[in-house]
């Protein structure tokens, strides 16, 4: 058949577009290759000259020019090392004669340092990148490895660079663990964050710096785990009896806040900052007598005043941290604002023109959700996660930022993990993950607690609410109602941790 002129034109245009895209991709790869060569060049010069030497500065300028090209499309550049290969922003770089030395020297160094990823964000400047590469070299000479490398980068105050220790670093090998599943990594990150929260909240004064470093590392690990396996991390946050309330509440608020932050596409460094602020949001509560915090019944005027003071006390506690960096400044804002609603109701009282910080608005949502769904001595009703989401949605635009509520509801699902449901078929089950068969937000995977004959079951029976009747095309299962774990006498822990 003869090709019509319009079709020919379309084909030519498509071809041109394809060629253009391929050319762009090729150009990106070339830039990435240049980047690797330039990083190695700066490091080589730093081994001979001081950082302020003209040759080092010149090489640093060239490196910055290349980074700027990559930052046009992305807020951060990610260099990953995996099995003798280098990937820049997900693209594997070929090793050939022109870049062989640079390629191998970078791989050898990251291998010795036991790191698998370098991240450089667009806020970086020439001095910082030079100092960063110098530090990597110094740590290499001192045989520092893995997590300690990541620690030093944070403690030395690098704001626009980060490293991720390799999954098979010494510590894991010592434990006889070669590779962890994403679920195991999620669990580790979660409990590490819990431990750090406890430590940081207890040792607020002289040991503050050490605890803060640990907290930062744990938050980054939690953010990474969440990126990798959101469902597993959110499932851990649905279990409410990890430890004393303030610690597990702080970690849960951190996890939920990070889930919102990730949905917003915040860069890793900002996620770290958000996570820290969320972890410390209630730090002021450590100065309130526990008798008041856990009082059953109505609080008198003075007790209520003391509770409200925890926002200001939080700022004071954070001020006492020996190092006041940007993380801490942001944490202070969140500690102060996290009980103020979008319409500026709540506490403390603030002037009518106050604009709430983004992190405070995020933590406000995460905090409300966790408080509503957790059993406390003074609270009569524990809301199911589903009811709590519905409450947040009903108050979107009034108490809560509507865009952030939407992001949170998207992360949690309409029936979040831990929600107990009764199905039209008679079974009662707890939501353990999302449906594997349907992308609908109200379809989940449940683990059966009580079978259709009313018998409690200890066996692992799952029902996917996304299952469709092949004859009618309709969903087989419908949700009759949501139930509370409290009324059923069920502990989600028994079903959510495997
Ligand atoms: Fe609070
Ligand atoms: Fe709180």
C-alpha cells in the first residue's frame, strides 16, 4: 500500500524525535562520563596540592560546570557503585580506554570506604565539593568505613553531599548477613530510628551532638527504607506497642511525615531535615510531669496550661543542643508550630498573618493521625486508621493543608494498614498491604482474623479485595464495616509482624 504524505510526515517527525531523544541521552551519558573523570582528576590533584591551589580550583571549576549541566534536569546527581560498575542517575557508564583509570580508581576507593552511593545536590559549590572529595580521601587513608564515613560527612557539616554505606558493609557481614530483603531493611531502619529517638530524647544536653548524629543517620535509613518498601515501613508504624508512648509516637510521626514528604518529591536532604523535625516535635513533653501527661480524666486549667507549654519547651530543649545547625532551626519551628491548625486555631496563639511552615503542616497531619489511632489512658476512643483518614479528609482546608492530606491519604490508602474490616462474605480481617490485583485506593489485602463461621483463625489466610468475579467483572468482596481492634480485643502486632 502506498504511504500517504501525512503519514510520511508523521513518521519523519517521530523518527526525528527519536533521534533527538537518543542524541540527548547520549549527551547526558557523555556528561556523566566527564563527571567521573573530573572527580578523579580533582582527587588526584588534592593528593599533591592544597585545596586552595590554583590547579585544584581550576579542576573544581570544570567539575562544577559539568555538575551544573546535570542539574538542569535533576535537583541532585546520584553516583552509584555496584558490582564493578558505575551508574550516574541510573545510567550505567561504560568503562573504556579514555576513562579507565578514573573509573577504576573511584571504584577501588568506594570499595575500600564501603559506600555504594554518592549524592550531590544542586546547592553544592566549588569549595564544598573540593572539601568533600578531600575528606573522602582522608577517610580512605584512615581506613574509615561504611556508616562511619556517612557519620563523618554529616558531622563535618556537609550540606549538599551524602553517601550511602554499602549494604554489605562490615557490620552486616559480622552478623553473618549477606543481603537483606527490603522488608528486613525496613524493620532494621524502623527500630534503629526508635532507639535513636529514645537516646536523643533522653540525652538532650551534654551528649546532644552524639545523639543527633545517630538520629540523623536513623532518619536517613528510615527514608531510604520507605522509598524502597513503603508498605513494610508503614506496617511497622501501625503497631502501637513498641515501647513507651513518647518514643514510638515520635518515630511513627517521623515515618508518616516522611511518607508525605516522599509523595511531594522532596529531595533526600530535605527528607532528612523533615524526619529530624518530626522526630523531635514533642521533645518539649519530656519536661512535663508524667502524672499530667498520662492523667485519666479532665485536666484542670494549670495542667492544661502545662500541656500547651510543650511547644515552647520544645524550642527551649532544642536550643540547648550544643550544635545549632539548619536541622535544629527547622526542628524548633516545627516544635513550636505543630499544634497550630491551618486556620491558625489550636495552640500556641499566633498573629493572624502567620504563615505555617511546610514541615509544621506535614507534622500536624502525621501527629493527629498517630494520636487518633493510638490507645492512651486518657482517651476514651481509639479511632481506626480508616476513621482517622476520613477525619483528616473532612478537615482538609480547615485544620489541615488539603494538598498534604491528599498526599498522606494516597500513601496510606483509604483503608490503611492495620484497619480491621468485616466483609460481606462474613470474614473479619486486618489490612496488611495493598491489593495485588487492583490499583483502586479502596482495595486492600487482608489477613483473616475471624472466618465466615465466626471462628478466630491462627492460620495465615489472606483475601485480596481486588479479586474480581470472572463472570460478572464485579469485585467479589465488599466491605460491610470497619471495626476497632480495641473492641475485638485484637493486637495488630500479632498479624503485622512476620
Ligand atoms: Fe505535641
Ligand atoms: Fe505529638
